[in-house]
């Protein structure tokens, strides 16, 4: 493929991903919440190696994470899982120092989320909000 074709495909994939996130946030998420919900801050450290959150509710929860690389050398990454599923992953080469990123996903009722940070990734914000019920199967 030519460089122009690869470039167009690359930007289309970024556009599609952003539009998918926008669709979820603006259309699907409001239809799933019970009335007006408050986002609750969870204890994911601003710096550190890991964070764990247990959804002990009877309903699924939406999770949002916002983070930034502050790497001085080498690479850095953040990876979050729910069970065996990777729900959030971002890897930062040194050239992406001070780049920010975010993830938005659903954690099933009764499930646990684990995030692992390698290098210097600062978790700036971590929040959850309950949904109307159990939408995800934990099996």
C-alpha cells in the first residue's frame, strides 16, 4: 500500500474509534443510567504501580480513567483488566512523554478491576457510576 493509503486508513481508524467513544458517551450511556447519577472517585493512585477496585454492587458500573505519561526515560504503560479481559491499555514511548489518555468501560456487578502501571504513568482521575442493572455476564 502507498503511504497515502496507510495514512488515510490510520486517520480513519482514529476517527472511528473517537466516534465510537462519543456515541457511547452521548447516546448509549445516558440510556443505561437510572436518573441522574453521580460519579464516585475510586482509589486508583495518582502515582504507583497498581490499583484495584471491587464492584460490590448488584448492578454494573461504568468506569472512567484519565492518565498521563511523565516518563523521563524508556517506556511506560498502563493496563487494566476485568477477569481475563483487557479493558484498558496504553503504552507510551519516551517521545510521548506528557501525553494523556483515557479509558471508558463497564465493570460487571461483583467483578474486580485491576490496573497495573509500568514506568511513570500518573492516574489523574478514576471514577465509577452505577448503571440500571446487570448488563454484562461475568462468566
